C-alpha cells in the first residue's frame, strides 16, 4: 500500500477504538528512530505490538515502516 488514498480504502471500514501506549523510543541516528507501541483494542480483547521506523525528513519525523504483531489478551 502506498499513499493516503490506498490506506483509507484499506482501513476505512475498520471500527472501534485503539488505545496506544508508547513503550520505548530509541534514537539510533540523528535522523532515525525506532518506536515500540502497545495498541489495545478492548472490544476485540486483542493487542497489537507495533514497531515504527521513523525517518526525519526536511525537519519532520515521518513513519517509513510500520510492523504489527497481534497478541490475544485475556
């Protein structure tokens, strides 16, 4: 997927609330950061363990890569 339009088409029908908590931020270079996040979905009793790779581009942090792994919650 690439671009806002493609992402909106993919995720536009998803309902519910995600409660995200940043677990860690690691600056690996002046313009590269790795951010780890827990995303909880209470109505589905599930959690995503998300990892973001952020690149500083023209003074602004932008998400370059997002990876998520689903974990069942009791």
